[in-house]
C-alpha cells in the first residue's frame, strides 16, 4: 500500500522532468535553426545598392532627331491600350474617338497533348489589312478545346456568323477588331487576342478607318 | 593621266566614306541615334529617362504611355562590392529582354479530356447582352525581374527591397554554401526601376516580353500619342 503510494507520488515528478527536457531540447533546436538561418543569411552575399546616375551623355544628333520625327505616324492612327482597355482614333494628334475595348486575356490554354495557346494581343505597330461587313468567324481548334470538345471534322460546324458583330477590321495573322455579344465585359481583358468594341464604336471605327491605317497596340 | 585621275577620285571617295563612317559611329553614342534604330521597326520599345524619373512606352518614336519613377537603382550581390563598382553602368545603351517575367499571373485552362463535338441543333445561340462570368485571372504582379542580353537583370518594383535580386531562403542557402567553401557563381547585377505607383508595374508586365528593347538613358519623346498631349 505504501509502495503504491510512492509510485503514484513519483509519477508527476518524472513527467515534469521529461517535459523540462523536451522544452530545453526544443529551445536548443530552435536556437540552432535560427542561428543557421541567420549565419547563412548574413553570410549570403550581401546586396550593395547605388543610385543610377549616368554621366551627361553625348548631345543628341540633330539629324537623328529629325529622322526620328519622320518615323512618327502621320494622319489617322488607331492607338489601343490593351491593359486599360481603351481604343483611341487619333488624327494628327487630335483624339477623334475614345472607346472602351477588350483585349487579350493572357490566358494559357493547354490541350491534352502537345498544343498550347496563349491569348495575348499582339503589340507594336500593325496596319488594317482589310475590312468586312457581316463577318463570319471560322472557329479555330482552340475555340473547341477551350470548351472541352474535340475540333469537329466538318468545316460547317466551325461557322459562326453572330459572334463578331456587324463589322470587322483585320490586323493580320487572324487578329481582328470586331464586335461582341458581351458588351458588359468591354474594358476587361477577356478576349483570345482580338480587339472587341461596342456596336456604335465599331461602326464608327469601321467607317472612319481606311485599309492601310496604322494601328499601334501597347 | 587617266589612271592618276581615277586614283585621285578613288582616294577622295575612300576618305569621304571613312569620314562619314566615323561620323556615323560617333553619332551612335547619342540617345536619338540609338532610338532611331529602334523606331525604324514596328516593335514597341521602352525608354528609361537619363534622369531616372520616367519610363516611356514608344513605337516609331511616338510616346504611347509614360510612367513616373521614384528612381533607378543599381544592385549587385557580392562580397566587397561597393558603390564604386556599381556606378559602371554606362549610358545610353540598348538592352533586349531575353527572358520574360514569371508567368504565374496568367490563368491556365487545361481540360483533362476532350469529348467529341456534337452539333446540337437544339442548343441555343449565345444571347446578346448576357455576359459569361469568367474566372477572374490571378492578379498581375507589381514586382518582377527579367533577364537581358547585356548580362544585367532588370527589375521593376515599388522599392529596392521588393526587388531583392535573390530570395530570402536562397540567400541562406548561398550563405551556407559559401561558408563550407562551395560558393555559387556570382549573380548578374540588377538595374532596379522603382515605380511610383504599383499599378503602373502591373500595367506594364506584359510589355517585357523576349525581344523587347529597353533604351537606357533616353531623351524625352519627339512626339506624344498620350491623351491630352
């Protein structure tokens, strides 16, 4: 009876000692880990930073400045800000129309297999290649893959005569400025690379812009 | 006599060509000449002002967008590197982006299986005005780094700290490798473009694609396509 009592009395002492040991071990391990990290961090190549202050360069070559001016687009030009979703029609520096548009979403589409598409709008300078009224879209393979279906064998199944709206202007390589069924998304980057416009803006651009007009996309 | 005259004319031509060539070479050092070479192509290019206060987006010499900068810094990681070693970046010069920023801001669509297409005549045509609700894409980054053909990296960030050339954990690993005598090769130096507004960095990320030219130390644009300009 007495021995049993001793055993019962001794157990909390053993438990407390073990807990202390564990706590000390944990603290020790934490100190080691923190030391390793700190020593490594500070031994890791330190970063030196300086302000970039280039010396005064050569004076601009006036001939080069003149030729640079000659490169500027003259007359009518379309400027598209893909990030902000704005399209501007500009003539000799005067903005004739400022419209909401949608540009490429930047989405990456991966087909089960090898093919990958990136839905970016091309940047830089392009020209209007041709214009169409009541354009018909021949849906490419990605339009089906995106929907989770295999591209159909019958070309008739690719025909879509509603999605592009009433007009389109080709920028080459399959990229168009066209209409949209989803006008509430104008201004957002949601397209597959084309530029979408609202109905009235599209009609204005179609009537104002000629084939060959420069389109500047950024 | 005819031969002497021909030799004289030839000599004059050679001297003239030599002088013109030397002039062209000298002129290439100025920002306008460097920009002219970029403006002759239809591609976009970026210009960082020589005062480090603006970054301009241009094509054909026309400014399409301009972003105010808080400054431009030069950062190099390495033992014993001081400001003197950092000030060696000459200007003007043109870099080309060789590797774009990480593309984790892009949404990825990857159907696991494709089912056969069925021409369902009963399927309604998409109705005008009813917008789909696409999954919002991941937010665009306000800090990123690209590699260039100059051997330098170019970082765009709201602060120098945000554009640390090496991540925190990798610095620890590099430090320990250095302590045990197995240092990693030196990292390329980084030019940090500090944007005043993080939204500007988000707006520009897609412009830093491979091949994009960046003119360091450029002049103000000769013409502007900005609204209200």
